[in-house]
DNA sequence: GGCGTGCGCGAGAGCGCTCTCACCAGTGTG
DNA sequence: CACACTGGTGAGAGCGCTCTCGCGCACGCC
C-alpha cells in the first residue's frame, strides 16, 4: 500500500546544510557544542526535507528504545470488566508520552503466552516493563525477573520468589478497608459483615486484612468469600443473611460485589441503609453511581497509580528526572484511598 | 539497573555452529534452502547461546517493524467509561500476536497530541495503524491519511475528507437499531421513543437513522437527544415523559443511557416493561445485567471487531494471509448485531 | 567424460545512525 | 614567538542484521 517515498537520511540533511553527518546528528540530539549559525542551517535543512530520524538505526547503536512494555496478565478478565485498566493505561500513557517513550502493550492469554512475553522482554525490544499480575500463583513476575528487564508492578505482586528489588505501586487496600469498616462502626453498626474478593489476589487479601484490623474479634460467620463479581456478591450476601439474619452492615470487596449484595438485600426486603448499610470499594463510576441507592465506597486514584508506575520506571532507567545521584533507585509506593459517601452508608 | 549480559549475535551463533552468518540468518528466518543437518546444528547453537535476533538491526535493513500502532483519540472519555475499548484491544492483541506483530498504543489527549501522533506515524516506526476516532470533526483521520500509513478505522469515520481507500470496521448500528425498534413494535407498542447518543459520533447518528427507518412518521417529540451517559439518559427521559406522558417504549442509544432512563421511569412510578418497555444498545455486561429489571439490548461482538480490524490491516500489508493476488486489497466490514432479550422489553 | 543445471552455502556490501578520535582553528601562557 | 589548550568540526568505524551474488559441488544428459 502507499509506496512511501524514500525518507531523507542524515546524509541528505548534511549535504543540504553543507556540514558533516556528525554535526547534523549533534543538532538533532540537542545541538550542544555546535555553533549557532550551523545549528540554524541544519534545522532549516531538516525542516525542508522533512527529516525524521530512523529509530531502528538509532537503537542499533544506542541500545535504547525509548519504549516501555505494559504487560497485562490474563485471565485477568476482571481487568477488562471495569475501567480500571483503561484508566491506569491512560495514566501510564500520559507519563510515557511526556518523556517521549512509546507504550508497547502485551496482553497475555494463557500459559504459552507467558513464554512469549518472557521472550519478548528478554529480547531487549524495550527498556523496561510495567506489569499487572494480580494472581498469587502467577509465574510471570519470576519470568520477568529472570529476563533482567527493569520492571515496576501494578499492585503488590503476591509472589513467593525473591523479593529484592521488586518495585510496585499499589493502593492502600488495607487502610481503605479499615476506613470503610470504621465508618460503618461509627454509624453504630455492630454486626458488620465482609464479602471478600477473589482471595488469590493480593488486593482481596489486603482488604480482608483491613476488615480484620478493625473487627478484631469478628464472628467468622460474618465473612463470606466471593470473587469480585456481582453474581459472587449475590451468592455471598445470601449466605450471610442465612447465617446471620441480623447483619446490619456489609463491607464488600468492590463495587461490583456490592451491587450484587444490594440486589439481594432489596429482594429480601431489607432497606439500605436503614436496615443494612453497604460500602463498596473502587468507586467505579458507572456502577457506584447507578446502584440503588448510590453506593458509598472507597475511592482509589487509578490514573495516578498508572502515572506513578511509569514515573518510577523511567526514574529507574535514569530518565525522566535529573539523576539524583546513585541513590535514585526507586522504591515501592502505596497510594492513599478516600471514602466517598453516597447514600448506601 | 541489571547490567544486561552482552547478548549473543548472529556472528556468535555462526561461529559456534561452524557456518556463516548468512546460513544462521536463513535458519532463523525459516530455514528454507538449508540442509537438514545444518539446520539442526544452527538450532542447537541458537538454543545454547540463547540467541534472540536484534529487532533494531533487522528493521534497519528490512524496513519492516512487525509493529502496528493503535491510536485512540481522546477526549473519547466514553472509550474509557466502558469495557468497549478493553475488549476491542483484546481482539486486536490476539490477532496481532498470532501474526507476531507488536501493538504500540498511542493515546491522544488534546490537539497537540494529534501532531505528535502524526509525527510518530509519519516517522515510520510502525507498519500500519488502527485508529479509533469517533467524532465527526476529528482532524486525526486526515492527518493519518497524509502520513501515508496503511490504516484501518474502528467505527465508520465521520469525516468529510477524501474517502477513497478508507477502510473501517463497524457494527451494524443502523440494522441493530431497526431490530430493537421492530421488537418493541412487535410487542404492540406504538408510542416508541428514542434517546439518542452524542450526535457528533457516527454510531449515534446511525442508530437514530435505524430508529427512523422503522418509525417513518415518528412524532419528533418522541426523540430526545442525549450523550451516551446515564445522566443524559435521565434528562432525556424526563423530557420525554414531559412531552409525551403516554410513551410506552424507549429505545436508548446505549445501555448507560438506558440505565438512566430506567431510573427515571422507576422514580415516576412506571413499571418496566409493563408500562414502558426499554431497550438499550451494546450489551455492556456490568450495566445491562445489573439494571432493574435486566436490560434487553442489542449486542455487538466487540472483540471480533478488534480482531477483524487487525486482520484487515495485516492483510493490507501483505501479511497474515497467503497473498491472494493483487486483488487482496481489503475493504470495509460491517458486523451484524443481535438482540439480547432480558426482562426490560 | 564433458557439459549444463540447480541447489546449498559463504563473502561482502550496506541499512542509517552514533560516537570516538583526530584535526584545525583560535586563544591564552611562558 | 613557540607552546599547550580548548572547543568546534569532520572522517570513519561499527552497531547486528539481511540479501544479493557468485562459487562449488552433485547430478543428469548427450
């Protein structure tokens, strides 16, 4: 398709400006140590010819790509079910763009794909990687570690391997959960239940831990396991009502789960929040605002998480920031959450 | 970080296998015309050394990148508000992966970014582009056309420029809308209203056209304009009830809008579907299944759209398919939709 | 046995860039 | 006035790969 006209090379620009390739290269890469009038001449030639550097040739010698891989491990279908992923991606994209880096997206699907991703990363196509891998038993983190690619994880990797040098960005799931449960307690609720997320993910475990931090002696029957889905929420809520009909508050592991719980409560004739107060997690707009009643929930700044991941990675690559000495090695960050009060609690 | 061990080159593999670079290259690229025992020897050397071809060096000479850009034009916040985007991306990713192509994601934010994207595409970093640009007045398509990069659009580009050679993949928005409205009519409804989407997007226009196809002499007061959001749906529904209190069915431009409409109907004491039947569009899982009552809606196969876009592009690049003569130039595709019956109509 | 034929392989050029190094002013110093 | 010294510039090597070309060899034909 569209036979591209042969693109001008450094050589051509040099000829037109009447200087050497080296000088053009210097100008293109910042222009330090070149006399102003020459810089001018070269710039002009570049514009006239519409010269754009050939990235492949450049990478070949510099061994830099100005590209970062974003790896999303399937079957994180959850990642697709909510805008989480898109928002995070947007944050990442903004930050990378600001530092002239490209975003190479790697979506994995099943086990074979892990090998593919490992190969790709080891292949040195990118300078670093941002990895989303929420499951505890995911082999990806190890694989990546072995590939020797600078990496920042999205969410605390629940991972038994070597922890040294692992950098991640996460929300304060535990703290957010505590806030939610405390809020319910502050409302005078005493039979506060928790519907967990999928416990093979660190975020679910952390939220459960936060619940336990406050409900130190919680009746174990007040904890029902679910999987971050509305259907799971319904099932868990029924269980809960079965075991403890007098439950007066529910902290659900996320908004989707809460929406399922809400529906069961309505079906069984409970008024929310009068009879049972409900709090979710995520502040996932289309869900939290559309439930009946609108959901009180714990918000996390998802886009900021993405941006921060990218920033940490670039810093680790000695880019995107004036190198702050040798000590600039990034470390993990946990972002705060905020309770958003709506009508359900 | 992690000083990468110097990666083995073709040269090294050649030395170890006792053959020339050329032969190694042949083996790595398919191994045609090399005797079996040599192929064997080379493969062994490759494995032992953990050789991975340097893509930059390869691109430098082949002028191929095996990479495709996916451009998502902001402020398509809508794209982020629903799983649409993620699903499409997944479809694209699957197809690209199957043909060993990388996915470079370009998210744009505001006008400056258009220039950036244009520069990037013109810079010949990728072999082709998949572009999502839903707004009628978006300058991006023209820009890309000028960059001379093979492109497939997601959704019919509403675009006044030169149409020749424009390839897109879209859902049958118009046909889906017709099905929905016919279904309502089949239910015996006669006062069928339509809440439109944002009419600066072709999908919204097409759905409106579909509605009009069936409701040829529709009372104009039965059409209310909204913007694909729940809030817009609420507003439009109130308008509608105000103008025509006897409305007995609503076809909303998408599920989000329908959810807003549903809420207003409930508030005003209408029973759904008994008093007013409601149909949405998209079959966006977390919304359509969670509304009360669950939403009847028009489903589009979003992932397939993505996959198809990628397939068309690769075919246009003479890849991913045995070249079917010169006639293999791809043309646009419109995918069918299906009506999903739930409780609301 | 001489000759054409075709296949398998190696030699070598060159893709477009960066970067080191040597060179050539021009300036300041003894 | 000879000397080092500096800062701007060009020459040239080389990054790791692909691909064309030509050579050598085995085969089949006359």
